C-alpha cells in the first residue's frame, strides 16, 4: 500500500470521480468502492456496474460487496476477479434496514457459524485477497468482532477494517478505541484497520496509539478535508509538516470533482449527482447563502463554471474555526427504521 491512510467508503460520495481527485492530492493508500449488492452484479444491473467503475489511476482499490447468500457472494467475487479486481471487501457493517433486513451488512454479525462458513467459502472462491469491514458487534451485549476477527484470520482473510461502533450505536456516541484494540489483540498477524471519527492528523495519531492498528480508514473526515491523507502521511509517516489547503485550493478541488464527474457521466447526470455533494462543499467553503443555494441547484456546466468563477472572486466569510463543520447525513432515529 502506498500509505497507511485509507479512504473508508461513503456510499453516494466516494465514487470514482471523488477518488481520482482525492488521489491527486497524495497520501491516500487504499480506497474502496461503495457497497455493491452481489445479486445486482450477477444480474448485470447497470447501477451495480457504475459502482464498480474504475481506471488505472484509481489504484489500489477494493470492491466492496454485500448480501446474505454465500453462493451469490462467491459468484460475484469470481466475476469481479475475472474482470481484474484486485481486492474483494465484504461489508459486514452496514446498519441500513434495506441491507440488514435481508441478512446482509451488520446482520451477519449476529450469525456466528453461518457467517464464518460464508467467509471461508468466499476466501476459497477466489485467488485475490478478501478483506472484511465490520463493526464491533450488534450491540454492547454482543461484541463479536474479536471472535470474528480470529475466525476470519484462520479462514484466510487478508485484513479487517473495524468501525469502532456497534450496529445499535449507528453513527451516534463516540468511537470505542478500546474495542478496536481488543480486535487487534485477537488476531495473530493480519492487519487491522481502525476506523471511525478521524477528522484530523491528531485523531489518526490517537487511533494508532490507542489501538495498535496497522492502518486507519478515514471516511467523513476525508470527504470534508481530502488533504488529510497527505497531511497524515507527511506528519505521521515522515515526521514533517504540510500547509493546510487555502480557500482557492478548496474551490479548485470542487471544480475538478465536478469536471471529473461530467467526464465520467453525462452533463445532466453529473449535475444531479453533484447537488448532494455540493451542499457540503458550499458550507465548507463558507460561501454566502445565495451562492450555496445556487450550487445545489446547478443545471448545467456553464452555470457551474460561472459559479466557480464567482467563488474564486469571493473571499470566504470569516467564521470561527470549526463552527462551520458541514454535516454529512447519516441515518438517525430509531435504527429499526433506517
Ligand atoms: C453516508 C455514508 C455512507 C456510507 N457507506 C458505506 C459503504 O458503502 N460501505 C461501508 O463499509 N461503510 C459505509 N459507511 C461507513 C463508513 O465507511 C465509516 O465506517 C463510518 O462513516 C465511520 O468512519 P468516519 O467517521 O471516518 O466516517 C458509510 C457512512 C456514511 C456516513
């Protein structure tokens, strides 16, 4: 891996366009696609194939699959291997109802024997490495990650990412680093990737120090500040310093993200996809409210480019540091209804 600072997948955000622009900044190790339904791949659904879209500059990359059925997961993994994918990541952490209801995502953490047999079969079905991403367990009374990690290592899993929360916790509360440490201690040699709430270089340093993990996965922190990978690499791996991005750098990044999206999709589709992402770019740039509004309503590239020119000419409003943190929507409320 080029670095120990990985991009954790954020479905709908960390698509190929974002990954390519983020990789240009440097410091990013492994990236992972959005979770893809194994059955949708086998049924050749267009949406599933858009999710696994990649190119030579988008390396190293793991394709993340999910689903409850062993045969489907193995067949999907073989199909991906035949297409040149180099790492398969199994999603065992997603708390969303539509994933858990069918027995996929974090629901797999409730079924010890079935899940271990499934992972064993998945590893044996392909020659490429299989990794797993999971949470600490279903709830506080069922912290099963150390057990699974041990079993998965025996089964031949190459690495495991642990989001230091339970399924019941959703995205609330804080990350349990002692819980991640217990997983690190449960395995003999495979790398454990610590994940959850890393927003700064200091957070990454703490994750390494308190858990003994081999690498860190950065999700929302990487989306809000894609320079974090380069900063972590400079400060934690090389002991140096990097300057934080300037306002102009952030505007440039957003412009490049949009242009890349447009090159990969049509102009119309890029505009629709970008609206959701533009919301937090607008806040991160502290753009005046009317500009933020226009940003999430863009209709075509001409309008977007004009807005970029205006943003370049506009100085950001002075706001107390940290008070503008954009919010990336996460499922909330009673988690039975996610
Ligand atoms: C909007 C959103 C989408 C996510 N999509 C995925 C996904 O497709 N696969 C996955 O394994 N985790 C997914 N996650 C979980 C993240 O990868 C990560 O484990 C979690 O957000 C905690 O890390 P962070 O605090 O660095 O974001 C998602 C999280 C969010 C907020």
